[in-house]
C-alpha cells in the first residue's frame, strides 16, 4: 500500500463498480518468438452529482507495433459525503483529489485489471501475459482537479 498523509487517509470511499470497457485479443498477430511491449494509460473521470470517481486503465500488449491484446478496465469509487465536501474548492468551483489518493485508487484498479485479465485469458494464448507491477506514483505527479459542471 502507498504511504498516505493524514488528509488522504481520512478520505472515506467505497468501490461501487467494476467494468470491462474493452477487451480484445489478436492471435493472428502473435509471434511467440518476438518481444512483447506493454503500453499503459490512466484516465480519471468525475461525476459530481453522485460523488463518483472513475479510474480507467488501458493496457495494450503489442509486438512490432501490432496489438495482440487490449484491455480497458474501469473502477468506480463513491466518496462519502463529508470527505467529498472536504475535496471541493467552492471558490474555484473545482474538486481536488490529492495525488496520493488518486495513486491509491489507481493501484486498486491495476490489481483489479490483473485479476480480470487472468480470468479472461485463462486457457488462451494470452494466459502467459501478466500485467507487470506498475508504479502509478510515477505516472501521477500532481493532484487531480475537476471543474464542477452541471450534469
């Protein structure tokens, strides 16, 4: 688990849902003798009216710039009322999620993706692919801010 300062550890939240947004394999492009490269992407979305934060993790396993496996997983976290209020900057009309909190829920999403990928590829040519350890704290360098918009 990532170390968190007091402000971050006081954010109360619960996992509300997991969704496989996209999954595809391309066995015809797979060559067991070629190196496999992995591209990782993270995106965050916020739904202010329901106090939900979505973490979207994309994984692309590639050989010679051809995709052999694509996975997009989202985890949706609901932040408890009092914690949510503490994240709102009313003056600027934004929600600010501390960097360490965003890293924490991203790590939960990576673990979820790892298990989901294992289950979806069991018994296929892709079962040998493993989601590597991903240091999301290197990917997330600042707090995440979201403009509060009417929904």
